[in-house]
């Protein structure tokens, strides 16, 4: 049996929370991958305390995050909690009609913190252009912390200027 931690359901719920906070804005997969990373590491971006503890190699998470976000999206699409739309920019996703009710029915401290962090991340990064998303993603990949760095150090100039 597959663990629910870091599985499609957890990714799907995180993505659905972000889509709910961004509604009515539609987000593409690149935006969702960046926001998913950001929502877990908000303290490094000048935001509220991070949901996940810092660790020196979390930038490597982006390598597998896209496939995991896509898998989580498929779960939410099958459940009809998220909708996929074709736009001039490509395929985008938005919260479905029942998304807000579903997220509101989830009661845990993790969901509450996730909603708070998602709201902050969407406000900070929800309107980034495709070029800015690519630049921010490259900045994450380019930030290789020292062995004793836990991720709380100041980022180099130009990285994650939120």
C-alpha cells in the first residue's frame, strides 16, 4: 500500500487549496508547481513560518514535484473538484464548483495552516508571468545551500524577491 504522505491525495489537496485561494484565476501546471513548492517553504520567501521544516536539499524536490502535482491534479479532476480549461496560454486549471465546500469541510491544523500559506503565496506569486515563473524556478534550482545551511539564510540577490 502506498503512503498517503507525499502521495497523489496530499498533492491534490494542496493544489486544490491553492486553486481555491486563487479562484477565479486559472493557473497552469508551471505556476502550480512553483506555488506548491512555495507554500511549503514560505519562511524562506519572507512569509509566515514554513509548513515543512527546512532542509538543505529541498531545491531538489522540484525535480519530482511536477509529476506529483500532475498526479494530484488528476485526482481532483476525477473527483470533479478541479476543472481543466483551454486558454490562449495553454491548459489551465481552476477550482471546481464544489472545491470551496470540500476544503471548508476539512478540519485540521494542517489544512488551516495550508490555507493561510496558500493565501499568502497566491497573493505574492499568483500573478507571475510565464517568464517570471521560469526565472523563479531556475533560482530555486540554482540555490545550492552549504551542508550546514538549513534553508533560513538570506537568498542571493534576485532570488525569490517576494
